[in-house]
């Protein structure tokens, strides 16, 4: 084992996401060797004072090693059975492995709707903060047994991204079964060490195999990594099977692909930035308001005078989507009026903003 971090670690608080393909072998059997290595590394980091939140997939995979759901079940029911049986195996394995290092494990199962309501979100944040303060390792997964299909996370990369942003971590490490983003231009298997936050068109770095474009594929990872890097979080994509990978990353070694962070954003803006798909309503704004909001020069709030139409039913404090007259999403924000009140004052001057700048996140 590496003499841990003789140099100061580069982050103090991190989220580590481990994919199913890192920790399970054939038929979903948990790979104890890898799990032992990862938990040992996390324990070492923890003992150096680094706070680690672990997001682990593998419940559905582990379920497959326990039970074969009847063929008459719907795919949703079969997944629920696999997830709820497999999660016990997964978490008890983590519990046992962390226990060997004198650490306590906490299980947190979440659904996407847990991120919808600000109060609920702050509640979750309090729970994570308390666990970390007590040196307990939170092990998180989606609550697949009760998640509704329409409101599921795209995958655990998305879930971990929301937690990374909620917990204001400095680093988010995605451990997958590949070494990072390949440089397809050279074609010699070399990895792109760094990605700038302004990078667009990730297709150029991704092998055209279909699995990379679907759930849990490299394209989603890239989009999430980029979103977080724009919020000020450094994201690493690396191979979870590489020995001592976490220690190498925290020690500042160049390994895998690193998404460089942009200026940091905090508090409500981070929550709002991750609210895509969770909005309760939408407003369409006119061209003048659009130009003001997307301007890099000044920080502008969204005033009722710029609103053309209102959709859905929302209350003060709800997240709403802001659309251009062409119907494209420009951003998200927290409404300061209900939809009813907005309908009355839309197009009028002299009212306070519908969305204040501090509660506004522009996606364009
Ligand atoms: N929650 C799923 C599981 O534990 C995995 C989802 C994912 O890997 O993205 O099996």
C-alpha cells in the first residue's frame, strides 16, 4: 500500500461514485478483492481527515446473484426485487469491510423527488453533514425499490452529482471500468488528462459503441462532469480497478481524466442548477429579458415585465423553468410569486423580480 499521502491531499471533502461494473463480477457476484481495496483506501483517506461520501451501485447486480425473479414479472417489478434484495448484500458487505478499519457505515437511499423540495433538500444536507462530522461513512444508492420510472435518476452518476453539489465537495470521483476519456484523434489508446469547462461535443472522445451513450454510459458521465465543473467542482473519471486509484488522485497524481473547475457557485444556485426536470412550472420570456439574462456583463434578475406566458401551477419558493419564445430552456430559478400572481402581473413594470439573480441559474 502507498505510504498514504505524504504530501497534503488535494481535497478535504469528496464524493466517490463506484459503478456496478467495478465491484461486481459475473452474475452480479460482489468482487470482494476490489471492494476490500476501495474500502481500505477510503478508510485511509478518512483517517487523514478527508470526508468521503460513497455512492455505490451494484444492488441490482448483487440481487442477480441471490434471486432469479420469475419471468412473469414486469421489468419494473423484477428490478425492484433485485434492488431490494441486492441492496442488503451490498450494504452489509460495505459495513463489514469498513468495520475492519474501525469505521461505521450509514446507508442512505434516495429518490429524485428528495431533491425537489428545498426543505427536504436541506434536511438531507443536514443528515450528510452530521454523519461526516461523526466520521461515519455514508454509503448512498438510489432507492430503486420505490423509484417511479418517470422520476428516476438517469443513473447513479447523476445522483452522485446532485450529492456532490449539495454537499459542496471539492472533488467528485467517478470510478468506472475504463481509464478515462480516450483521445480518439491519436487512436493510440492514450487518455485525455484534462478537459476544460468550455468543452463541447463530447462525442469526439467517446467510442461509438452504444453502451457508452445510454444509461450509465460515458456521454452522461461527461455531461454531468461538465455541469459540476461549471459549478466549481473538480471531477475525475478513472478506472476503479486500478490499484490505489483513490490515493493516487488525492495525492495529486495525473491519472484518468480530470474536468477542470470553473469559478465556484454556492448555496441555492447549486440546488437550482441541479433542478432540471424537477420544475413545477415554466415561464416564457421576451427577447429583451432573454438578452439581459444571458449577458455575461451584468447580473440580472428576471422581472415580471419580461414575461410573456406562464405554464403550470407553482407556489412562491418552487423551482420553475425559463423558456425562450422559441421554447428552448434558458435556465431555472426559484419563483418569488405563485403562478396565479405571475399571471396577473406578467408584462407589467414596477414589480419585484419573479426570480432574483441569487436564485437564478442560466444554462446557456
Ligand atoms: N441503483 C442501481 C443499482 O444499485 C444502479 C444504477 C447505476 O448504476 O447507475 O444497481
